[in-house]
C-alpha cells in the first residue's frame, strides 16, 4: 500500500527476523543500493531487519507487496525494472546487482 508520496508503508506490527526460523544467518547490506533496497523491503514487509541473502518469499513476500516494492524501486532509482526480475533475483544482493546494472546502462 502506498501513501500520498507513493511510498510503501507497512500495514501491521513489525515482524522480528528471528521469528522466521528458515532464514540463514543475517548478512548486512554492504552497498548504498543494498541498503536502500533493504529499507524498501523492510517497510513493505513490516520486518525489523532483512539480510541481503534472505529470499523474498522466505520473508513472506507476495505479489501484491512486490508490486508496491517495484514501484518504489523504479521511483527511487529512476529505472524501469519488471516485477518478474524477482524470480531470477529473489534476494537483495541479487536484485541490487540488477538495479546497479540498469542504473549504469541508463547513465552510459
């Protein structure tokens, strides 16, 4: 769900990462792109913390939230990226590589 500024907002209580036992160890975002994507995902999914190796579906992500996430990614990075990218790049680490490549190709 978006607010007037088009930002994704969480719609409920914060989910603690440790409540999702199937996730591996937490790996913190390392780049500016990974940090921004983690923030977008945290807000959309209502999570306290998302590591760059955590899979979108493992975090409880669904297609409705993905639509909002991708709208915000497109607005934030001024790129067009299909939502289907999430199938091949289901982690922040993988998605950040795609976003960075699109940003680079736009600038070149």
